[in-house]
C-alpha cells in the first residue's frame, strides 16, 4: 500500500463534492463580474492616494463593489483594518455603548475576541468590559442556535447579537446561510433595534452568496483577499451600523471619508476577483484531507459528504506524535520556510502548548495552507487554506507517507483499504 494509492482512492470519492464546489465557484465568479462591470472598474481604480485620502476613487469603488457582493448597503474595506480581530472589534465597539449588552448565540466566540470582550477575571484595558458593556453567552451545542431560546433570552439592554459562521478552532460545525438568516429574521421581528452581527471569517465564498445580516466583518488575509491582498479587513452591513464602525475606526465626524494607501488597490481588486477560485481550491483541499483521514479511520469534521460552511478541516488525530508529524509534513510542503521544523511551544495567552505550521507568502495568511493545534487530548489538528489544490494534495501525500513509514495506520484499516483500492 502506498500513499499515492490512498490519496487517489480518496480523490475518487470526492468527485461529487468537488463538482459542488466548482459550481459554487462559477456562480460566485459570475456574481462578481456583474458587480465589477456595474461599477465600471478601470485601471485608475488601482492607483493609491496619499495624505487624508479624501475622494480616493480606488478605495470608494472597492467599497461599493464589496457592498454589492456582500448583500450590504455599505462596506469598509481598508488596509487600516489590521486584522480580522481588529475589524470585528471596530464593528462591535463602534456599535455598543456603556450599559448595553452583547449576546453571543452560536457558542463561545473566537479566542482573540475574548480579550476584546473582557471580563471581571480578564479586565483588559479598552475591552467591552472595561467600558461598561455587558456580555452574555448562550449555550449552543455544536453551534445549533435555538431561536425560541434566543428570543426568550433577549433583555431590554441587549443591543447586539453575535454569531460566528466558522467553526474557528473548535470541534463544531459551521453555520449555514439559511440558518443565519432565519435567526436574523426572528430577532428583527421581535426586536428591530438589535444589531445582528456575524463574524464571517473563513466563510466567504464557500456558498453562492453571503448571509444577509445587519453587520459582518472579516479578514483580507483569509478568503476574500484571494491570497494576494497584502493586509486588511472589512466591515459590511446596514449603512448606519457601518458608519458607526467608521467613526470608531477613524474619528467621530470624519468616519469613512479619510484613509489613504499609497501602494494602491490592485491587489485588493485582483484578490477579490481570485477569491472564489482560491476558496474553491482550498475547499477541495479540505475535502480531500477529510476523505483521506476518514479512510484511515479517523474522526473528521466536517465528515465526508457534509457541507463545508468554512474552509477549515478538523481531524481528531488522537496522539501527540501523529499531530507533530502532521504539522511538520505540512510545513515541509510549504513554498516558504519549508526548511523550518515546527515544534509545540507555550504561546502567550494559551493554556496548552500549541503547534503551528505555515509557510506563507503573506505573513500569517491562513488562506494559504496552514495547520494549527493545541497540544491536548484528543489532539485535533485544524487545517485550512491552500492557494491551489495540487499543493494541498502534495501535503496530504507527504503526511500519509510519513504515517505509513512510521506504521501509524492500523493494519486492519490497511487491509480494508487493500480490498477497496
Ligand atoms: C481568524 C479569525 C478571527 C480573527 O482574525 P485575525 O485576522 O486572526 O485577527 C476571528 N474569527 C474567526 C472565526 C476567525 O477565523
């Protein structure tokens, strides 16, 4: 039994899922090109600006296009939004006032947001907690949002409801568009004053459109930057909420009017153009990895055949050594820093050691192939990204090869595979 045979077998089983992914890509490219042409994108939009950046045409057109694609009235798409966490923090802090409350309904928010939220035990300077903004979190087993339960839990001071589309780094499923919108509708019917917010990171272009909510945010070094946006984040949604975020990003009274970027906007436009394809390649890579590890007898999420509402594939590897090998093989197959050997380390802010594999052109870009894991039972690795499918396939091949060489695949599993291949 060799690794190539196992990968080829898994690939055969992915055919239907790959086809679904390609259809989503086609639909998104078509949608994108309609919006590009409607906005008359031209060379001049790629030029940068300096100073205040008043009437920066490239920036303004990019934001109109973004709003069109993200089912929104208005969007901020800025290199000055420094990361996904920054974009989310600006959106939240711009829309919440002292005495008001944010209610998280799809489970615990992404790790980096816990400092933005803050708490009595973790009273981070400038956090929502430090500003007198309250926070509550509802139980949501496997991110299943129970609408009647949510409605019962709204309080007069509840001003913003938080949902996270992606699994992030948790063993849960991603939310799909239909359920996000059903939740938003039910909340609006009961309480039109509440802002329904979505952390859209890792979810963009995994479906044929983006969810309609009041406000959402994400990172440009993930899906919508197409792998070539050099930095940045976005906030999109209803005009008044995006404007409040803009007042927080720049200054009250100035809002979205300023912000220059001398390097120009071509990489943002071209990245957005490439995003449906790059996301499709990354998704196919995730689908392949899920199928391969399922064939090898591991529990994976999403399971083969399940929809992918984000680009992440989680695999329960079960032991420390396999996890380290997995990450080291991903690193060895990377175009940058392939010579580096990742090791578990005690990263500040994390309770367990973590191991991270990433060899990316854009520093820290997780739309490029990367794998991360906390070093704790049951040793789950979270893999995401890949600018081209062939690259993820190569990494999968090396991982399986290593596992076979070290005798980590149970003989029963191999015998079963022998029958099938
Ligand atoms: C990546 C991510 C964030 C934070 O983005 P950064 O760019 O890493 O700050 C927030 N939420 C989710 C779901 C993410 O995947």
